[in-house]
């Protein structure tokens, strides 16, 4: 915890315990809503109730927006419906839509009914878009002017707009309401009042549509160093705008989702503090992995029968090196898939061309596979010599089989790590799953099967 938060907690803790709401209100008035949100995440529900009683509605709205989802879930139960309704009315419609999407459908509908019709309709429209799309993350507050308007008219419209948002440009539309381009505010300040807006418009304005994926929007911002981008509907009319601060949030969300997916869990487990919910989510990933390891066990049992009694010593020796084969090949495949998934997520051009990535990664894989095959063979030879120095012929065959298997398993794992992210992306599946435990478990079974097959062929 930062020193500022520690000091704030120490300052308000006595006030919370004494129930001095008046003094608490004075302290909170001087604090940033982000700092108050961090304190709310740390205290229990009784103290949270006191903090919300001490705050005014605008501050309460900002705090509710900024706490984590698990804390917000508890606040939903703590706050009364009329409180939630008044708090949501203080938020911008896009922020209110994000918060309402976390509620069950019945509670969401009831709250929307209690909000003024104009605000409710705007929130409902935002919630009709996918939460991962440009429409789902946009702010519908925009200022637009006709292309025949003058600079003076545009400035007057900005002055008359009751919007508490930062604006970097004015959007221009034609008489049919279709988007034409934008005009930067600096032109409105440096051109004469009678200048026609249509003469200042940038026709090459970068824009996105309401159904553009938020990850693609993030990449557009990154590539073009944007501060804001307009969002258009299917009729090429202005629907809203997305600002850079919202994209920072999106980047954090996307990075967290990929991290959780690669770890074999889901960000949904952070929605509540329930350990049962977290355990349930993790087990939905671990149970298939358990089945996958069972498949690996079946592979080993199958080869035990194939080796027969006369080669049981070779099988036993080979079995000792199964974890090494599975671990090294699995990690090699994971390295490749992590690089590809990262490239796809950031939209780097090199990661979008399979042929370029394939050429590079195959060369890397060959070098890694050769190195691991040689070094692994040396380790295998050393361990076999310590255990059974007299069985030279069988040991040489097993060492050769091990080295070949290590090379082959790494090449197969790297190939899967390269192609699966592209395949999943084409199928509309999160490419990060290719780095998750399900795929790595399947890779273990494949690498073990390769190893045991080569051992059976070369060492028996």
C-alpha cells in the first residue's frame, strides 16, 4: 500500500470506529476519489456504509466506478436501490452502462426504470453493443457541426454544450448527418470567424465503427498516436468517441485477460470475493487438464505392453526421462505461442504474416531443439552411467533415442505453438488459450508418445 493510502486509512479509521460522520465528511472532501476507492476496497462493509454516507453523490459515483469489481459487487448489496439509482444518474452514460452490465438482468432492468427516460435510453443503447467492441467502450458525448457552418457558429455550439468532458476536435457532418471528418480546436482559434468549417475539415480522419473489436481499436490508437477517435454506426453517422484514457483501461483489461487465460483461469473469478466461485472457475480448467494427464498415463501404459517383459529394464530407464521430455518440449512450445500471442495482441505487422513468423520461429526451433537434444543426451548418458555403467549398448541406444525424441518433441511443440494462435484467431477464439494448460497438457501427451515410440524402435 502506498504511503498516501496508509496515511488516509490511519486518518479515517478512528472516525469510522467512532461513527463521526461529520468529521469523516470533512476529511473525505479533501481526498481524490481514486484514493477513497482504494480505502473502500480495504475496509469492511460496515465502514464502507459509513464512507458512502459521508460522501456527496458525485463523489460516491466516482468511487463506485473506480473500485474493483469484487468490491463493487458487495457495494451493490450494501447500497439501496434508490441510492444506486441516484449514483448512476451522476455518471456518464458509458460508465453507467459498464457498471449496470455487472448486475443480474432483473436488478439491471429495475434500476433502468428508475433512471430518467432520456438517460435510460442512452444507457440501453450502449448496452446493446458487445462489451468488447468500440460501441461498448465509447462515450456517446460528441460535438458535431454541419460542414456549411462557420468557425463562429462552431465556437458558439461548444460554448452552449453542457458537457464536462475534454474535447480535442469538433466532428463535421453533412446535411444528411453522415460523418465528413474533424476539425482540430486549434483551427477554431486561429482562423477568422467567418471561415467555413468545410474548408478546415480533415477528410482523412481515422475512425472506427461500433462493431470494431476493442483490441483492434487499441492497436489503431497505438499505431497512429491518437488522443481520440470517432465511432460511426453502420450508416456512417456519429455514434460516439473513444479517448486515450479509455484505451489505457482496455489495454490493461486485455493484458489481464491474456494472462489469466494463459494461467488457466478466468478474470471472472475477481468479480466477487467468493472462494467457491474462484475454485469453480479454476476447476473448469483443471479438470480437462486432469483428463489430459490421464491420456498421457494411457500412452505410457500402452507402451509398457509394447515393450514386453524382455525390455522392461529399457522401459523403466526410459520412463525416468519422461518428465524431462514433457517439460522441455512444453516450455519450448509455450515460448513460441507466447511470442505469437503477444504479436497478435499488439497488432505488429510481423505477427500478422504467418510466413514471416514461420520462417523465423522454425530456425529458432531447430537451434533450440538441437541444443536441448545434445545437452539432454549428455545428461541422460551421465545419469545412466551412474546407475548402470555395465549396460553400454542399451545405454547408447537409449541416449540416441532420447536425443532424437527431444529434438522431435520440441519441433512438434514449437509448430503447435506457432500455428494454434493463428488458427484460434481465425476461428474467433482467444489466441491466448493456445498458451494455456489445456494445450500444454495435450502437448505433453504428444511429446511422450514421440519419445516412447523412438525408444521402442531404437532401443529394443
